[in-house]
C-alpha cells in the first residue's frame, strides 16, 4: 500500500504504538498538587496555613463610655443630709436662745430654714453639675456649683479601686466608688450616687484600662 506521496506506507502492527500528538491545551503536571480520592479535596502542598486570630486583644475603646451622670436617688440623699444639718443647727440655736434670752427663740427655726434651704439648693445644683467619663487614657470628672472642678485621673496613676456601701446607701440602693491614686494625700477620687451594677461595671472598666496602661508605660 502506498501513501499519498507515492512511497510505501510503513507497516503498522499490533506492537507498534501510534506516535503521541502534542496537545498545547494539556496543562503540565509538576506533581505539586494531588487529590485525595477519599475526600475529593486537593492537597495544596507547600501552601502556608493562615495565622490564628483567636488570641485575646484588649481594645481600650471597648471600655470607654460617654458622659454619664449620677443616679437621681443621690439627690434625695444629699437633700436629706441638708435637712439633718439644718435641723441640728436650728436645734442648737434654739437651746442657746432658751438659756440666754427666750425672746430669741425664733432664731432657731429661722436658722433651720436658711441652712436647710441653702443645703437643698446646693444639693440640686450639685447633682445637675456632676458627670464623669471613662476615656482611653484617663478618667474625667466634672462637678461643682460655685466653683467648677474638672479632674483628670490618668490610668497610670491608679493604685486600686474600691466600692463601698454604707447603711444609708444600702437603704436607698446606691453605692460609692473610690479610686486611689499615686501621689500626694487627698488625691483620691470618689464617685457617689452609683447603683451597685454601675459601680461594679465602672470598677471593671477602670481596672482593665489601668492594667493596660501599665503595660504600655513599661514598654
């Protein structure tokens, strides 16, 4: 048998394999990727594993707060103290007037009204002026009636934080938080008029921020 060129066609037998044709579309397999026949998933070989992000990271912004005010019940607590102080002052004035000159007995009730009135007014205005804010680097306090006082307590100066509840505070459902700071005596900060949950929450926030600030300051 002859091929198209007129020459004899080379014989093909069962032992002769047909020449392989080059297919440019066939990808080259370099053996770096294999497929698991049981799961059908591909093994990517030297592909690095992603780093785990499960390690806890303290975010100071998560512990900050907006400007907060005191619980309204502390206003009545302060008013009660003002009434008690006015009653004490008026009683003493009445007793003195009774032994000195009974014509001056009216001084006691008048003194009670004046002292109690000033105390009640001061208590209401002080409650309206009181606010605090937990910032990223410090605790900010703003209060005062006649003299406006703004206090900034950096967390690096915080020694420890306590919460306390006296008998009267327990009766009205309030608590007080005390922040002890490093420095001169009298530099401690007291925030009264907090509910027990608010005091515990504020104590936790300040504790975490203080610990974090110590680490940053050490670096």
